[in-house]
């Protein structure tokens, strides 16, 4: 949904209520982990800290959706649980207007002591279709805390199709800004 002004809290709540019964706009769940058969797979992996304390802060930051605290992107509700089935609205301010995009948490990574993550998938009220994985892990060889974001998407809305070069630039900017937010969170700054 593209808007000329920031939506009110009531409008965002209504959007989330209307998203509850929507199906995912893509298949299969887990598509981001498979070779790309449709869309483009994007990935960024970055060192965000070092040691167990930084890993625990990073894990907590993912559960709080801190990777979206970048100034031009927000998630609703705040805070949203990262439980499978949780719907979130991602609000983005770009190029002088706003977009509101529906997503649903679709899976968690298999639990492991030094790895944590989850993925969300898009709903039909999202400008794009696809899936995005957010993960933190502790590298056992170096002790580095790593943040990985991996996504696959393709345009659904007409404006996203027409503006695909701009969409791709915004997606790349999000990955970089998201990693910077996770650096701040992992290092406690």
C-alpha cells in the first residue's frame, strides 16, 4: 500500500487486522534457502561483534526487531513477537511517500546454542513477493558474531514493477543500514 502521508496508528492497526487471514503471496515457505528459481537472492553477512556477550545482545536485538531501527523503516506492532504466524506491518518512508507492507513470521532456524534467526514472508498486501531471513551466529573458529540477512523477492505492485531499479537500491540500502543497526545493538552502543 503506497501512501502520500504517514498512516495513523489506527490505520496501521486496521491494516494488521485485515492482514490476519491473508495467505502468503509466494510459495514454498523456505524459498530463501533454495537456489533461486524466481526473483533475485540478495545476501549480506557482516561481523557485528565478538564473543558470547555480543552474541547474546545480537540475539536479543533480533527478537526486538532492532534490525529495522534504521530511521526510514519501522515494524508494527512494537514489539512484535517473533513467533511463527505473527503478522507485522513494515512501514517505509522513501522518495517522499510511504509504503505499508504486510509480512508474517514463517519459520525459525533450528535451535542451536550459537545460532538464532527467523524468516518472514510477504502477504498479498506487500509491494513485493518473497521471503527474508535474519540470522545471528557465533563463529566457533574466530569468536566473531555474524549477522546475515538473506532475501528473495520479485515485484507484485505496479509501482514496484515500474520502479524496480529504485526498489533494488532501497533493498540494498536496507541490508547495509540493518547491519549497522545490528552492530550498534551487539556492541551495546
